[in-house]
C-alpha cells in the first residue's frame, strides 16, 4: 500500500507540473506574438539604414567620424544579450557559450591582461560573468521591464561615450537571432568601430555596341559628411536595439518550445506512472485475495 501511495503522489505531482507547463507555453506564445511583431517591423528599417550608411561612408576618409576610428584592440568590451529568466532550454547557455568562445579565440591576450569588460543585458549573463570575476559594467536587467528604443539607447549612448573616451578600443555584440519559434542562432558581430563595407564595383550599363561602366554619384543635401555624422550614432543605437528585440523574441520562442516539450514529456511520464500504478494495484489486490483464501482454508482445515 505504501508503494501505491507513493505512485499516486508522483502522478499528482507530474499532473500538476503538466498543467503549469501548459500555462507557461500559452503565456510564452502570447508574448512571442508581440515580440515577433516588434522585430519584424524594425528589421526593414534597420537593414535599409545600415545599407544607406554603408553606401555613404564607403568613400569617407579615416577619421571622418570618431565611431569609424580603427584602433588596436587593447581594451575590449563584449555586450552579451541574454534573458532575466530561465526555463527556455539552451537559450541562455548558447549565447553565453558564444561569448566565451569569442573571447577565448579573438581576445585571449586581452583577457589574460584583464582588459576584457562585459556589458550584460539580462540577469542570466550578468550572474554568469560576475561569478567568473569578469569586469561587468552596470546593471541593465530592468530593460526588459519596459523595452523600448529610448531605454535601449541609454545603454548604447554609454557604450558609445566609452568608445570615444578610449575606455574600449573595440565593442563586440553577442545575441540570439530570431528566425522562428523553433530556430534561433547565435550572432557575434562588431558594433564599434563601425565596420565599413568593401568597395562595390561600378555599375555596368549595357548599350547596343558595348558595355560601359558607370559610377553613380548622388547629390546630397546637406553634405555627405554631415549626413553620415547624424546617421552613424543612430545606426549604432538601432543595431543594439535590434539585437535586444531579436533576443527577446528568441527567448519567448525558446521558452514556448521548451514548455511544449516539457508538457509532452510529462504526458509520457504520466502514462508510465499510471501503468505502474495499475500494476501495483493489481498486485496488491491479488495479494489480499491470496491472504483471504489462505486464511479461510486454514480456518476450514
């Protein structure tokens, strides 16, 4: 009977867990819809701004903007975007692993000298790097409580000012890129100095007799330098905000997938426990019947 009671308790516990995972899946699905809408709406603007800046700044000289200055990466800042909560499968583990690999492969010398700093956006990455005695700058965990461009820009402005002041010579950004609810992949990209694109070949124009190369020039008002001076800071802020939105959508997608799998596993475990319970119950009934029959036979004898 003790065995039956134990199995009954386990069935109740697993059933309760299954209900919780179902509820968490539904909550994550609702949040995922809003997060997906936000990143899908921002991506075209971010991509177009990035392309426009690339076209304008490709012909600029070095030093045209302080954010374009290429320096020897003596001091490195790594921005790691994670989440505040767990129960999202390998979501946080993967982005932290990507950041660790980036530091180990590209900046091992800087790490050895203690010149690698971390800006963690999300409690999970902050706690991880603090436990490992990294120089973690600030606390940005409240960003997810009110996620918008203005709040994200405050973090970006602090990073940009640190780059201009020479506190960091290079800034790397690590985050989860959202593809769909089941697929997220990790991205590590340089945020500062702003990487310039490779020069594009001149456009070709086909005529009846020949193919002529034509260099397209644009008349800009105000000047190209003034436009780029305005666009570069805005582009940096947009790229960081985009990374946070990508990570936010990826988190809810990963959690929804993890809770769906947990619900499925709980269902399989419930089936196995019910089978075990029925077998134990049948064995107990058989034992009781045997004892009754044996007692009656003993009294009759």
